C-alpha cells in the first residue's frame, strides 16, 4: 500500500508530517539531537533493521534534515549530521518529550533537565516577536494561499 503524500497540502502540519511523520524518523532526529551521527549508533539506540534504517536516513537526507558526511575512507563510511532545518526541529521534539513525560510516563519517570544545573526544565512555547507565552485560545490559523487562476477558453478558436 502506497503512502499518501502530503507535500502539496497547504497545511504546514500536514506538510511537516510528510517529511518527519514516520515514527522511526522522529527517533532518528531525537538521537541526532543527542549527538549520534553514525549508522551503527542509530541502529543500537533504536533497534531498527538495517534496510529500514537506511531508508529512513536517506529520506531525512532527501528532506534536508540530515546531511551525509564521510568520516572514513577505507571502507568509505558516512556520518549523518543535522542541517539547520534539522536543528530547527528541536522545539518539536522537546514539546513531544514534555507532553509524553506529562501524560504517558508513569509517576514522573521522565523529565527534561538542564545539563549544567540538573534542574528540571519546563518548556513553553513563546511568540518570537512579543516574548509572550502562546495560548491556544488566542490563536487562529490563516492561510495566505493565492487564488487559483481559471483560464477561460479563447472564444476565437
């Protein structure tokens, strides 16, 4: 069964899912954010079959979230490194981790902590322009899609 592509859908959530919506991709990005770069590191961490991991890594490279860089000549081996687009995905992963820790982990078994201080971090989404916390009740989606042009058939034909 072929997967439906969402790359032409105007909704940015749908388009984002088209690039990273497969759960293995999210776990690969999580591990890349934590500093993993090599195929065997991803495989050990995630436990994904080699052929599936190869496909997921290639899809993330094609989507521009990871880039392949050689780290060994003989035999030739590549590492997978986050691009700017990939690094910009970090807030999504943090929000998912916070939500999952709050609603799915039992008894506070998971939390995000500051690496230097060890203090728990409470992520919040803020407006870049105002610095204020974003509250769902104050939001509405707005699409700025240009109207489609309809071409009238030339009456002289």
